[in-house]
C-alpha cells in the first residue's frame, strides 16, 4: 500500500503539490488500514490527508540539503533498472 510514497526532498525540480498530496494520501491509507474510508469517516480521512500534506510542505521547505539535488529522470531510470533486475525471469 505504501509503494507510492517516494522521497520528495532534494530533487530538481522540487516536489509539487500533487506529489505531496499523493504521499499524504498513501500515508493516511496505510495508517487507517483503508484505501477507501466509509462515508461516515470520509471527512476525517480527507482532513488528515490535507493536514499531513500541509505539514509535509513545511517540512520540505525547511529541510537543508548538503548534497546537490537529484535529477528525477536519472532516479526514475535507476528505479526501472532495479525493478527489471528484481523481476527478471530466468
């Protein structure tokens, strides 16, 4: 369930609002144990996603990197290569 949560810090270009919200959504799904909450819990679920995304934006803005920013395309290519090796059939 949490495979969509990726590192968002120290990338160029910086993480956008959609990426932060997607990570917050996955976090709330994992914590709540539900991918789609019951109607009675929807408001609490949505509020948690909103608040976690907000706090995450503040965290990312405050973090200081000591290394050069990573390139998203290069990191994505590395991930695809790792995946191909992991799931390769003999």
